[in-house]
């Protein structure tokens, strides 16, 4: 049987994989693993729950709340808020755990259930496995006074906004910023906090109807943000995804500034301020080589991790580092957050523009992105990609040809018989040529026999 939990909770089609029955059962199991095992002094455990505005979030959240309360957990319903807000509120309330109902950047028919440990941290694999194993065990059946209560977390959004504003090193007065909220969880709080910080804002993608989340807007569809920045003559644009744990940006000329560039800007700024722990940024192996080259010139090291923000978080915790993230826009400021926070990242980025008086285009010039080509080679034995002698020799030859101004990465997919071939080079033509050669070698050497 395949593992129920994926790289970021349990995610799938609402009323397909994510049913009310599964939501109820997962909540009951989590109540045991995350709640009652930690109870001291006879008190009931507490949990914070939040969701993005997908239409299916109503019934899934109701099922989760029923499962928790029927298992003796007191529930604080924070309503529609970003994933990082849920994480912050778990810590701020000193709750035993949290639950976020969201499918992030996925289309509206999908949804997901993500659990957060005490302190608002993501769960380790072992804890997720324990919750999954608990599904097969008898349920807790408290009665009378031992049944949990469900109450509205009335000041949840206000607490989160105050927290975000307190993170700002300076105000945003004089900046005109376009915000694209992806018709998602940040539609209320992001415009409020940027306005409170002093920016003049133009808001798009902030009219969620339950079905339009991530639809032609947000960090996965930047065209609308680009055109709106140009139309209004804004200094920059900020794009969130559905649950607002990501941030991508657009400069005043409409050029996209991705997560790698944002990390470069912030790493240099924090290092100059003496706030970049160990002069190190944590990033995944998929970050552009241009990031590493730029930070090397700035005297900053990079610690590389596997792909996924949970691995970035693990790397940051292991080394006590203060900044990390992914090219996709998951950026983690350990001083203020336990997970990627798109609103926080946007604020910090805008604060650098306001503080320095430089445009976002000028700031992003700290790094030069190398052309990057990614080819998915399908129908191959991905388990042999790191052991096949001809494939490995092809990688060595390619890397020697590229030298320090290029990079090769072969990565097996975690879910399908696919090997991802990524090549970076000084020019696109070279990257495309070498990537095609490597992809051909991988297919020729590792192709699965037809069924």
C-alpha cells in the first residue's frame, strides 16, 4: 500500500481522495499522536485550524473539527488564512498542533490536509507515519466534560498582521505595489498589511469565490501581474499562491524576479546587516547556479538540500541558519517564521527597495541567472540513474565541457518512472544541446522493457 502522506501533507481531489470520511479519520488519528500523547496535568489538548477559500474547504474543515473535538481536542477555528499564518498562530497560542486545509498552488477541485507540530513546525516523516498507522486503531471516545469545544479564533488575522508588521526593518512609504493574491488565502490579510506598512497598493486576484483560486492569477500565472505593474507604473509587483507560502515578484519593467533572485537580494542584505547566520544560505539542488556564483562573490556560502521546502527547513534547523528557500518562491526567514511565508517575503523584499532607494531590477542584478534547460525522460529505470556507467560518464563529460559556468543534474522523480535532466550553461544553445545529448543517453541506457 502506498504512503498516504506526500511531500506536504495529504493532497488530492476533494471528494476523490480527500473525502469527509478521510478528513474525520485523519483528525481522530492526529488527536492521538499530536494531542493526547502530550497532555499533562489533565488538560485537553488544543489545535488551531485554518483553510484557504476553496469551496471544498468548508466541508473538509467541518469534518476535521468534528474529528478533533470528538476526540477531546479543543479547536480554535482561524477561518481563511495563509498556511504560514496557521503556523504562526500555533506557536503564538501555544497550541499542541495545527491543521491547514489547502492544496496550495493546485487548481480549485483539489484540496489537502496538512498537520503542524507544536511551535508551528512541519511534521517529520516518522510522525506522519504514526498518524497513518493510528488510522487502523480504535478511536478515542471521550464523553461529558472530556469532549472538545470548537470556537472561533476571532483575532487570528489581527495577530498575524501585527506579527508581520513587527518584522519590518522600515516602512514602505513612497512605494506603489501591485499585489496578486491568487484569489486565495492572502486575499484579506496581504492588502491590509502592505497598506498598513505605508505602501500605495493596487490589488488583483483578491476576490475569491471558492472556485477561482490560482485561476489565471497568482505565482503560477504571472502574466496578469506583469501587465498590471506596467499599466499602473508601479515600483514592483508581488504574487502569492493559493495558500500564500510562496512569493514571486515583478520589477517595474514587468520582468519576473524568482525565488533564487529574491534569496540573493535578501542574503546580501542580511549579511551586510550581520543577520545572516554563519554567512550561509540554504537552497535546494535545483537553484540556479547563478545564485551560487553571485553569493560566492559576496562571501556567502550555500548549503544545498534535496528538493522541497521541508528539506530546506531541516537543513536550516540542523545548522541554525537564518535564511533558506527554493526557486519557486518558498523563502524562509527563521527569525520570524517556521515555514515559507509569501506575505512576509514580499514585505521584506519591498522594504529593501524602500530602504535602499534602488529599483527591484537594480537589486536583482546581484545575480545573473544562467540559462536552464529541464527535460523529463519518461519510461526509464530511474533507480539506475546513479549507477549506470555510461550515464555517469556522460555526466562527467558534460560537466567537463561546461566548466565552472555550467552544471548538470540528473534527478529521479519521486512518483513516476521519470528521470529529470537539468543543464545550466553560459548560453541557451549550449544548455539545450547538452541536455538533449544527456536525455538521449538516459533513454537509451535506462529505457524500460515494453510491457
